[in-house]
């Protein structure tokens, strides 16, 4: 009696899950964090947000506050200075959250690999859902990465259904 | 059934509750789409606002350290309730308001203001400096546009000899649109509406490039969804009010759609046209120009009414 959701018919729960998943795929709000990038990747991300590529048609919206965001778009290698900040921004985001690492540096440390002040790629500090390689990746590549990430959500849904 | 369920239906389905929320989401979509088209973009999909809302509702709600949890949780609900209640007094979709009493114009404007006050308080409740700045700006802006906006809405009310929305609405129906003779008042009302909704030139309180997300920076999930929904509802109510008063009344659903959507196009165009004003510019604009214009219009209305009638 006390546990109402468990008492719901299975079809309902499934429908609600589907609705939630649909809304997540439909409306990924992003926040952009630069953890030590050379700014090349950031310029490409800004280019992605310009009217020419218009990501609002996918529902992607750049948010200022980590509390509002679903997707953390990281650029650049993680420097020792940025490590704690990156972690904090990640922790501030409410669940469910996703991380996209944009650029070779964010993937592996890139040209900054092995520098005295660099920890390495983003995945050394926080879990990453999608890597977008390139130095810097073109806006098309970034959009493709986001779409692939959303597509993986869709697949999870299908897997849940069959499983 | 001996119990009369029609007030309940009125509150939950039409015109309160569901209809208002659905219309709010639709109008938010149209507004965003229009702005996008004006900026030469494709713009969002039709169900975008709905998806945003559902997603936010399904998200985790973080209650940050340093807030009073009771206020943090209840303020969005109060804001949403205020906005929805205001919907009961307006001629939504061209039908007569479901509740009508003398002076409900003031109640409606106050209930719309309640939303803004809640946003301000919500910002002031958190310990985050961006929220505090946003809250200060929200409340400062509230004090600057509220008076001129109300004065602008009072002009048609004075002509109709009543502060009751439904009476004003029926009295202006069939006459020449008040926006033509009272163009100053119409101008102030439209700009005031944009200030109230914190749309583009007046969006200093949530300037994402300066203060993250303003008063709502710390809100995630449900609270944010409710505030956004409240804003959407406020958009519908504000546009309905202004078009009922200044665009010759709303007497049927078709007229309602045409007039409110027409007004929405104007609002969206203004949004796309102007860059953000600084908060001191906003206050200066309202008190130096807006309030004076509204008073001038009021004076003209009162004098003309005395001379002609
Ligand atoms: S991937 Fe290339 S453009 Fe991007 S931060 Fe590294 S060096 Fe700069």
C-alpha cells in the first residue's frame, strides 16, 4: 500500500519510463566547461551554437548553471588546477547526467599528455559517456557526438524492452 | 450526483489547470520558434517545451546547503498556484472568465506579480551569490515595471467604468480597437508585459552571460520545471489581458487565437530586435519614460472622458 509505484500496473511503469526517456532524448541541456583547453575546441563549440548549426532544433540548449544541465561538454586536458573544479561542477549536476569529452586533449590529454601540470583526459577525473576526437573537432562532429550519445539512450530503451 | 463538480472542472481542466498549462507550453513554443525564425534559425520542435518540462520533472532535485528547505520546496508551488489562479479571472479562449468579481483586474495583476516575487524570494533564499544578484535584479525590475503596466491596464478600465475584467472585455467589444486611440497606453502595456515576463530586452535578471541563471541558478528538476511552467502560464495570461483590453475584446475562440497570436508575433519581434538592457537602464527607462507615458495616457483618458461624456 505504501509503495504506490510498485502497485502500478507494469504497462504503466513502462509507459512512464518511455516518456521519461523520450523527454531526455528530446531535451538535452548542455553546460560547457573548459578544464585547460587551448580554446580551439571552445571556439568550435561556440560555432556549434551559432544560428548556422542551430542546435535548438535538437532541443540542445546551453545553460549557465550546472544545476540545469543534463550534458557536461568538456574541452581540453584536465590540469591540476581544474581537477577539483571539474569534479565539483560534475557533482553539482543533478542526475541523470552525461559527460561528453570534446577534442583529442579531452580524450587522452592530446598534445599536453605528460606535461608537469596535466592530469590527462577527462576520463581520469569523471566518467565520460562519449568521446569526440579531433583537434579541434568540427561542429558537425560535435553534433554527431551528441546525437550518438542520445542514440545510445534510445538503444538502452530498446534493450530494456526486449530484456 | 448531488455534488456540483463544475467548479472543480473549471479549476482543473478548463480554463484553469490543464488547458492553461497546455496553452502556456504551446505559446512558449511559438515564441521560441518565432524568435528563431527572426534570427534565421530553424528553431525548436513542437513538443520541445513539453519535453523540457517532463525531463525536468523526472530529474533529481538537489536541495543545496544553506537554504531553508521549506521555502526552497514551497516557493515554486506558490508561484505556479498564483499563476494558475490568475487564469481563472481572464477571458481565456474568448469564453467568459470562470470567476468574476469587481476589482479582479487588481487581483490578476497581483497574482502575476506573485510569481515574480516568488522567483525573487527563491533566489534570496539560496546562499549562492549569482542567485542573490539575480534576486536583487528581479525584485528591482518588479518595482520598475509594475506601476506603469498597471496604469496602462487601468486606462481601458476607466473608460469602461469598471475594474472587472469581464466588464471591460465586453465593453470594448465591437468598438474601435483601443490600441488606436490609446496607442501610448498600448505601447506601455506591451513593453510592460515584456518586462513582466523578463523577455529579451528586460532579461537582465537571468542574464546567463553575467550571472549564470539569475535567481533560479540553484534550482534543478521539479522546482525549475514549476517556475518555467508558471512563466509560460503568465505569458498566456498577460497576452490575453492586453489583447482583451486593447485589441477590441475577446468574444470567441477564433478571435482569441488571432489576437493573442498577433500580439505574440509583435512581442517575439521586439525580443529579436533589441539587445539586453542593463538593470539601471531598465529602471531609468521605466520611471523616466514608462511611468510618465502611462500617467500621460491616464490623464488624457480622464480628461477626454470628462469632456465627452
Ligand atoms: S584538441 Fe586541439 S583544439 Fe582542442 S584543446 Fe586540444 S589542442 Fe586545443
